[in-house]
C-alpha cells in the first residue's frame, strides 16, 4: 500500500523576495536524488484565497520506510536547513496510507 506525505509551509512575511520559488525549485530536484519518491508534486499557492499556506508538497512512496528515507535524506535535510527553516513561519503535515 502506498504511503503519502502532505506538507504545507507558510513562509514568514519578511522572507526574501523569490524565496518561495527558490524552495520549490530545490524541492523539485529531490526526486532525481531520492529513488523512493514515486510521485512528487510541489507548488506555490496561487494566491486566490487569503490566509493560505505558501507552499504545498505531496509526496508518494511505496511504504512508510520509503517516506522515512526521503524524510532523512541528506539532500532533503539540506533544503530544509538552508532554505526553509530560516524563513518558516508555520508548518503542518500529515502522512497516511493510500488505499488502492
């Protein structure tokens, strides 16, 4: 059964201009480095509703162990440490099994 990770990131109001796009570009490079990622969708909020998060990520792996390898992968951790954490105002996430 597949395993899905969904995360919403809200960047701080004082995040440098273009940081959201920089984060998205860096995250979109991860599937080439992390073979456990089966599908990986990343995007910046379209800005049509006030109060939304800034960035959304939906990642599918074969199982929980695959998600854990993605979570702990050095390149993923580097994106978090260098690009996301310094400008992060809020984060919410959920992981769940995907029913066939």
